[in-house]
C-alpha cells in the first residue's frame, strides 16, 4: 500500500501523541480541551485524512488476520452522546467483518452478577488475528459504580471485601489483567471520548428535535448530568491508575465529531504499524506444491514431478498400497487353488467317461463314441 494512501507519520505524531497517556501519575483531565483540533480547522480536510486512515486500517487488518499472532483490543469509554457509536462506525467502516468483533456492555445481567466483575468482558476477548471492540467495558465498575456506590449492594460482593480500598484494589486488578494480556500478544488501546457538558447538552437537544433519534434518548441520561463533576473526577482517577505503555489511554477531544474520529483512526493505525505486520511467507515445499497446482490448473502435463505430500498423507497412501498388495496376493492364491480344484474335478470326470466308454459296445455299423475315439488316440 502506497504511503500516500495512509495518514502520514508526521500527522500521526501530530494527532495522536498529544492525547496518548502512557503514564498517568501526573495526568489532569483539565489539560485536555474537548474543542481542540490541533489547528485543523477544515472538516473536509479532517474527513479526507480519516478516509486515508480507514484505508490503512483495512490493509493492516488483513495482514493481522493472515499472520494470526496478535490480538487487538479497543476499549471505548465516554459520557452519553460523546460519539462512541459514531466513531466505531466510521473508523471501522473499511474493516472486514470476519476479523472484527464488537460488544456493547450495559447493566449486568443476573448471570453476570453471579461472577466476578471482569467475567463478562473476559469471555468476549478477541482471538488472535482479530480486532475486538468493547463499547464500554470493565471500566464501568470503577466509573458508574463509583459514582453510584449503592450499585455494589446488588453485586453480591461479600461485605468484608467492600472497604474504602475497593477502588484501588480494582485498579490494581485491571492493571494486572491488562499487563497479562499484553504479555500474551494483545495490543490494547483505551479511548476516552472527552466531550464538554455544553456540547452534550446540545446533542441531547438535537436528539429531541429529530424523531428518528428519539430511540437514542433516555431520561436517565439527563439525570446523570447532575453527577458531571463526580464522573470527571472518576475518569481522571481511572486514567491516572491504569495508563501504561502496554495499555495506554487516548483522551480524545470529542466536541468535534470529525476530529474525534480522525484521532481514533490515527491512534489505531499507529499501533498496528508498530507491529510491522506482514503476510506470511511459504517454505520451499509449499512453494513447489503451489507451482504444481498452477501447472495442473493450466493443463501443463510437463510441469515436473508431483508436489510432495505430507508425512501423514504419505503414511495413509503407503498403508493403502500395502493393503492393496496384500489383497492382490490373496486373490492370486485363491485363484490358483480354485484352478487346481477345477482341474482335478475335470480329470476325475474324464476318467469316469473313459471307463464308461469301455463298457459300452459301439453301435452296429456306426462310428465309435467320442470316448472310444479318444481312447484309440
């Protein structure tokens, strides 16, 4: 794929590096302006660059799938109406659905509450060679549950374990889990789409103005706005405790949807390019096999010897050959035995005919019988 068909390295650094957090100890959410576009003022320019990113992701995902070694986990967290669904839809629009899985996590079910808080997400991790997308995730347990601690009462956690340290303990558990995944070959990117309270209000009102978007609106979304400060504090604490080099957070300015989508696409492209993905190459035996297949398809009988078969196939065909040889030998022995019996039977019949011919007189004036003539010979 030509470099012109991708977001350039310079632009990747411009639109990803300022928002990527790999060490959260000094992170402050107030330092990220939700309206920031890094000086990019034209929506058209941003969308054109996004399309290059989409094309790059399609190429990289095909190699990721073919190589079948790395797994990719993309986590999206945000306040309501921040644009998670739209970002996933537009950024992943060029991806082959066979290599991508999307899971949305809402309030846990009764079955999920009977397990640990990471169970429902863990069982939906992507396989190697695939991209898994979590629309909300286990981070809800240190965000929504922290803002509404009464939710813990319905999670069946033993009372002695619900202490003032529970959030710190969950941060440690999450960090350890993500470190484990990274060591198993997972690339982890976590996106927080940072929308301002004013922009969220405008988007809620827009939904109310458009009947086809009423289904997306919930009165509870308005009530959650009353806890805005608590949510922002919770997000800041999450990023401070769980941002690492192997599982960074990308804090995306989300007041401009087109810019947010560009940042997400650029961050994913940057992460996949760092893997130096390549299509798998074949060994000499496989190459010879492919050449033989080409010759057969083209009807070229002078293509040389047939492709080598695998050891397992050789063993199977060898076994059949031995079995066939044994079968042939048995059939030959049976035929010889049958021939001897028929010959012996015929010999006994001939002797009986001769004896009978000797006892019978020749017809008067006639020719001798066949048996007698044979005897005379």
